[in-house]
C-alpha cells in the first residue's frame, strides 16, 4: 500500500516540477506556469480525494444540488444536440400507440409508474430517481424522446433499447408517451391490457386469472398483446399466433431469447422463459383456431398484383414466388416456414421491410428472406402483404389456385 502511495505521489509531482522549472524563465512563462501549477494541484487533490476512498458513492447519500443540476443540464443539452436531424414519422397511428403501450407496461412502468399505479418502491431509491413521465412529456420533442428511448442515459438506470435496429419499436414507445398525459387509470389499462381489463367484480381480470398451471402466469402476459384467442390486438399492432406452426413458434421464441431475432419488446420476454414454457406456449397457440375475419381491401387490383407476385415471383427482378414456401395451399412444407395466410397486412409488410433492410433475424432460414425481400419494391411488398391478409388462415387448395384475374375477396 505504501509503495502504491509513493508511486501515485511521484506521478503527481512530475508536472509540478516542470511547472516550477518554467516559473524561472520570464514573467509570461511564470504566469502560464502558475496556471499549470493550480490545475495540477486541483487535479492532484481530486485524485487523492478519490484514491482515499472518502468519496460517497452511496445512493442513500443522494446528489449535491449543484451536481444534480449539472448532470441534468448536461443531459438536456446532449439530447437536444444529438437528436438534431432525426426525422419524425406520423405518431397518431392507433396501432403504433397500442404497441408502445404493451411495452411500456412491461418495460417502463415498474420504474416510472403509470396512471393509476405508482412507481415501485425500489425504483424510488435510485439516484437519480426515475421520474413520473406524464407531467414531463411536454418538455420533450418527439425526436428527443426517440433518442432517449433508443440510446438510454448514462449515470442513470435508463437502459438503451435492447434491439437498436428496431427503430419502428422505438417510435411506437414515443407514440405512446405522447398520449400518456391524456390517459387516466382506466384508459391506460385498456391500452396496456385490452378491453375489459378492469374486472367488474373487483377481482383480477380474466386474462390475469390462471389459465392452465404452470403456464397460466406466462400466458397471462402474452394475451395482453396477442389476445386470449391468439389473433392479436389492434388489427396489425401484434401478429396473429393462432393456428401457426408449432415448430415455427418454438423456433421463434428460441431466436428471440438468443438475440438472433431482434425485438426490444419480445427479446426480454423470451429471455425469461425456460425451454418447457416455450414448448407449452408454442403448443397452446398452434392449437387455437385461426380467425376467419379478414380486413377489407378497397382496390381489387392490389390483390391481383399481390397474388401474381406471391404465386409467380418476378423473374426479371430475381424475386422468387412466395407460395413455394408459404402457400396458400395444403402442400407439405418445412414446418419452420410460417403460415402467413390471414396474417395482418401491416405486420407482414413490416416484416418484409425488416428483412429487406437486414435487421430481421429469426430461424435458420432467415437468410432466404433477406435475399427475397431485397428483390421486391416497396409497392410490391404492400401488394403481397395485402394479398396474404385477404386469405383465410390455413387456406385450402381452392383458394390457392384462384386465378389472378379473380382474386379471393376480402371479408
């Protein structure tokens, strides 16, 4: 210990000796040397104070007011500057708000609280203390909120987004945060948990009651977004899982848990599941009947072009047909290829765009979709998504062979 102290003092005295040497070489140099000496003394004193172990790093001691002010001032300035140039998309989409609400309940409310539910006691012992967000939303621009949610804040407990490439999810949280000040407890619970979340009898809502032990508590968390029937909430905010291939569902959960499929919403949830829970969830949703309801499509020509792309591909673009892997028909296919007939158009289009940009992972066959999606234009992606959304889940062979001039009618 004594040798370490002597070595530390030696390092500190070296600049002081140099400063004293320059102090003998003229008035200008003496002035500069004096400043250098003061700076060295200040730095040396700070180092010795930290080395001594007398600095209080206990959260229980809090911050000095000047320290809290400086940290907050630095944070505000950094966010304001580093968010310059971020382009804000439309944030009034109900599906975007719904998706953000689902994540907020899981990932944000334990520290920041929510309408009708206070911040957790443990979170209130952090330094700095996580603030209640609703009263502070007016102080931040959307691009600043986006920067904070995506990057997190150093010297605080605010983490960065777990999947930095999923800007669509970050914007969903921002869209919800912009609505947060307008919500009361009932409005918040309806967004975060779905209609009927407030039980009339005063007991827990249906979706929080044990459904089939030991899966019940896990499944209760899933149904908040994917619905009790597995057909998703919000017409595209969340995908339909009902009737999906069991092998594909299990492989997707494993990919989320391993960080191979990127989502700041799903990765933390899947990472908390054991293998048995994943298998039970996959089996549960695969056994549910797919919904026969389909979103209406106003322009039949969109369906015709989408069907042509899905069934034939685009030779001149090098784009393969979708039908060989995804149907719609009952031909036996690789169980790790998902069923997409009857899936929401917005969800399908988003997945294709993510594949196209290279930010969508998944099973061992994800690389096939990276190549295929890059060969489609944005317009063709929307057309294909609308075509598959217009089909019944687990469509039969008759629907698969419908001619391009007479596409299946959406209902």
